């Protein structure tokens, strides 16, 4: 067994050795030049039934990248949400969503370290507005897989050949004190800010591409109990699993995703949080989300600009399975039917419009209509 | 401890050795006696090229036909002078002719920022 001090020496020596080795070819190769700047923005107008319409500069994102050499690259993404950030008031958010270094060792095996995106599902890693239909991200990618999900981490990625690629990272776990009945694990993300790393998590994705088809399987598994250290319960373990596929040929685009979240010891977690706040959070032991979407370019081939019509059906049940003694809240067992249009005057500019009818299993709580319009662009 | 560090250093060297140095040589002039160009169609999409591996015999003249399914991407064969821009979806194609006259493995990378996975958007050209 190596002691902690010896472990640090061991890691430090090997890291230094690796960096020296990487630096040698780096010095032999020309620099690519100045850092690059890119980004995306999206502006939304949302109308939810029985509520006033709301206009929002939802996201303003700048990305800066730099190649130190052909083998060492940096990428970052800084986001301002909702246009305005004010002290001590509910408002917007400034967040670093990505900031990592890639060490490109070999096609099959490369190293990534820094603030990374959790590689689960479709949207979390591919969230530029022109890459998806609908003004807002899907409900599944909001309350089941909480995009944008990121954290400090280190791991590997590579292309295994025959269209197969993978990513695998170690990151800090979740904070179960932030879990809710309505949005599942979303509030438990540590987002790389003084993250407690005592309960690490493993996350990974394997993807296969052939022709216009991309299929992926991804997961996240880790602890979430450090926020409960003073409460006498077994730390909950969280598992997230997701399967997804995208297909594109000529005018047709299809995509679908199935995602599930399991939370162990959810009953103990509910009791502990209720003892602290006095309110039963009714956190489920299993959440389930799935959607299927079909889109068709309806504009003539002669047009360089494009008009695409799409339809989507989603299930997003954050109360799928409850721990013993807890009853699911029927209004959180939801589904939604979405129809809309996306107009691309340029492939990087998307004007969007959609209508959403939500449903739930409650006979008391009404599921609203939503009408959304927006524009998003990438540069 | 020292032995353990040396052993790990050896494994790192081994890993990099398997990876091999990137070939920095550039392509030579096209051989007029070689057969017609081999057409290779590559589609770029955030954040991958399809196909992601191209294997050719040494001396092959490759005619890359490059299109995108989304934004504009770059097509840079590392260690050569090839660095082309792939136009956006339905904006046509870029044709790049390259003579594979040097054996080795060449990394192809996206040289235009295209989003969250840009740095990992790579393919491989193998010249046997």
C-alpha cells in the first residue's frame, strides 16, 4: 500500500514525466496561432397558459479555444444565463460550462482534464441551438438528464475504429440535499465549484456511427451523500443510464432517447431532508424519461435556406418508482406532445416556433399549454 | 518507490511509443504514372468525420470530397499543407486532392471551431 505522501510523490513524478514527454513533440511543431473565439446565443419568448408571456435572453455563450500544439489543446465555454446577474437576488447565472485541456496521445486513447461535460444523452454535449429542434431543450434533457451537466473531472476518450468512439471520466459526485421531486437530481450538481470530491463518480459514453446513424449508450454512477454527513443515513448512490439514437438522410431527421435515474436509499434521504426542513421532499427512487422526434425539411431543394417541421412525444416521470411508504405525486408523472417549425436562413441560425401540450396523471393539477418562439445562432 | 515510478514511466513511454510520433512530412508532387484518383467522400458533423478512418496504398492520389451536415468545419491533415474549409450544410462540397506518397498514420483534425467537442473531432489517414 502506498501512503498518501508517497502517493502524491508518485503521481507528481509521473505527471511531470508525462508532461515533459508531451512537451518535446510540442516544441518541434509549429503553433497554430492565436486563440479562437466562437459562441452561441438564444433568445426566447415563452407563453405558458394562464401566465404572462416572458421574453428572455436565455443564453449568451462564448467559447475560447487554443492549440498549444497538435497534441495539446484547450477549450472553454462561459455562459451568461437570463442576461442579468444581480447580487443576492434571483436572476441570471454566470457559469463556466467547460474549461479543459486535451492531451492527444493516440487516436484510440487521449486524456482530458478540467471542467468537462458529462457525456450522457444527446443534448448535454450537443447543445448549440441550431443542433436541436424546439425553442427550449426537451423536458427529458431538463428534469431527467439535467443539462447542462458538467463538473471538474479527468478521463479518457478515443476513437476505437469502425465508427466506435468512447469517453470515460471520473468526476465528483452529486449533493443529494439538492434533489427534488420535480426536477430529480438537477439541484444536486456541484458544477465544479468547491465540489466535494470525497464521493467520486464514473461517467462514460460509447457511440457508434454509420452512414447517417449515430447511436449511443451512456451512464453516470456515483455517490451523493456528502451533504448528509451529519445525518445518520447511508449515503444514497445514484445511477443514470441513457440510450439514444439519431438518424439523418436527405430531408428526414429522426432522434430518440431513453434515460433513467435510480437513487438508492431514497426513503432514508426523504426522512433526513424532512427532519432538516420540515417538508417531505418526496424524492423518487427511480425517474424515467424518453422521447421520440421526427423532423422533415419541407422547403424545396432549390432553396439554400431551410424550413423544417417537427413533432416530438416525451415522457418525463420524476416519480416513476417511490421508496416504501411514499406515494407518487401524479402531477409529476408527465408527458408532452410538441409540434413546431425551425427556419434556417443559414445552417448556423435557427428561428424556432413550437406549441407544447403537457399532460399529467393528476385529476386535480392542470397541465398547461405552452407556446414558444425564439432565435438561436452559432458562430 | 523509485522502481514503481520507473515502471510507470516505462508504461507511459510504451503508450506513447504505440501512439507513435506524428508524421510532419508533407506530400510530394503527384505521380503522373499513377492510376486515377481514388475518390473518398467524407461527411463532417459535430463532432466527427464519417468515415473516421481512411486506408490507402502508398502512392495513391486521393480526391477527398468533403461535405457537412451542419456548420462549416475544417479539414486539416496534420503534418501536411492540407488545411481546407468544409462549407456548411447544403452549401456545396470542398474537393481536396492529396498524394499519399509517404507511409505512415496521419491525423485529420477539424481546424475550425465547431462547438463543445471540437478538439476531439478527428479522423485518421493510414498510408501503407
